[in-house]
C-alpha cells in the first residue's frame, strides 16, 4: 500500500471511525481500525468495528498502490491529530504477504509528514472481522433531517440500566408514509411521529448498498446504480442507543438534508450515505406497548412559555440537585401562575413563578425529578409547551403548543409526603 492524503481528511475520518473501536477489546485486532486503499478509484476507507457497532468512512486520496492493513486506533489518531493541518501525509505499508517475514503477524506502517516520520506496527487486514452487511435488498430512504430530529428528541429518554436491555435502545417504526421514534427508561417516555414521502426500496436484482465494501475491490466502498420500487411493508426494530448516538453525531457534522438509506435484516441494521456506513446489531425482545401508556383524555392542562420555564427550572435546580433533584410545581389557575419550588432541609429553599399562557381545569400540585422535566422541555420544538394531566400521581404529558411536530413526552410524577 502506498498513498498520499491530507492531514485534515485522515484526521477527521479517523476521529469518526474511532468511536466504533472497542474500549476493552476481546481480541487485539478490535483495538485497530482497518485502512483500505484502492488505486483504481483513488479512494481510501477506514473502518472501526467492536462486533456490535461498525462505522466506515471513505475519502479521496492519491493512491499509488492498493492495499489494506489494520492499525492501532488510539495511537494512530493521537499521532495524526498532532501533525500540521497543512501537511500532506505519505502512508506506506508492505503487502500482507510480508507478515510472515516480519514474524508474529505484525506489519510495519510508515507515516511521513513534512516535519518527520513515524512507524507503527499494524496487523494484517485478514485478521479484521468483516463488517456485517444485511442480505435484504430493501432500502428505505430517510431524510437526514428527520433522523436528526427524531433522535435528538428521543435518545435522552433511553435507559442506561443493563438489566433492562430492551430499554437501552430507541424503538424505530418505519412504514411507507410514517416514521416513529420511541424511547423510555420506565420513568419517562419520548415519542416522535413523522410523515415522510413514499417509501422505496432497491429492486431485488440490484446490490443492496450504494457504497458497501466490494470484496473484489479490496473492501473499498464502490458506487452502484439502483432502481427504486415502492416499499409496501412496515417494520419495527429496537436499536441500541449507543449506536444511534454515533449516528446522530455523524449526521450533526454535516447538516444537509440528504437521503440516508436504511437497510434491515434479522438482528442487523445499516444506515448508508454516499461516503459513510453505520452498521449496528438490534436488540432482542418485545418493546413495551408505549402508546397504551399515554392517557386518552385529561382533566387539566396548562400552557407556558418554554424558555421561561426552562430558565426558572435551571435556577431552582441548583437547590434541588443538593439532595434528591425533586421540584414541586403548583398551578394556580385563578392567578394564572405556575409556581416552581425546591426545598432542601438544612440547605435552603428556592421559589420561581412562571405566568400561564393558558390553562384549563382546577389547581394542582405535583412533584417531579427536575432533570426529567428539563430534558423534555429542551427538545420541545415550539416557543410554548402544553402540560396535560389528570391527578398528582398519574403521568403528565408535555406536547408542543402549535407547530406541526408530533412530539409527546410523558413523565411520571414523584410522590412526596406533605
């Protein structure tokens, strides 16, 4: 392998795929990234894979000789990130058949910059596990903006409790005209429902991926032209939150409303765009029937300015966080006021008031985990937010007031002794 590329391209792509490298690898090669170069296309691909989450990126370089090698992710990233951004980098490695001559399956990899040269010991590409690619030919085109919005408004509500594996993901429901995201940790629930254009899929005779690694091309992603036909079936999968956080991060670095192709098969999903692939296992098990948790009717409701309430809660949270993170909300309909209070014994007390924009029903006192409230309020996409409830011990639902975003955030109150 021999190629020349810019420091910026190599550094940014390394930072991207390194997020899929195992922190505690079960095998030495899982601490590496796979670097593959193709002379015919002048393309270089980098792949990180921890056997659950895989990320592959592709960029253009001047490739003099094709080849592939795996390299220590952290070491290589630390070296490249410290090199000058305007310095071209020369990368060179022997062929995989040189491993026997070096001994122990170790390969020397040389990186030359304007200021100096570095040699890193790599491992043969053959030792790196193949990135899972689903067999299904069905491609669901999704808007990158829709994915970003849906993930931003649900990921935070997923569970971090490993005893509840199925809740450690986001439940995604895809149909020809609808996209639905849901996440819950047992204390709150976030649901986003979106409409999108006619779903589509690749014709069965086409390659499933526009840029999947081509085995005949040393694993470098290549473009394929696909014909699109109508998607007829709906499906639902639960995807680990960790994988989706990395997808969200990738989408946020390039905020264009491009199309992301989603492929799914038993136990696996792939998100694909022109130069990036994210592949993830799915979570096994039956996701809770969350729509049944949302009350159909409410006896009380009130609407407030979202920003005013967020800032008031953040001030009161300084006290609430001293003990149990609980804040008390008291709604006075006649006074058109929402009072927010936190009191910590032997520490102090904080009170804030927020005017009601509107309201219906009788007065009510409730208590909540302040962080749960803030998490939901910060992703409501409208200037005003409506709270809907029945009594102090039943779930409370937050929804955008106006606008066309279908977002529902349910949070359970905290029972306190009076």
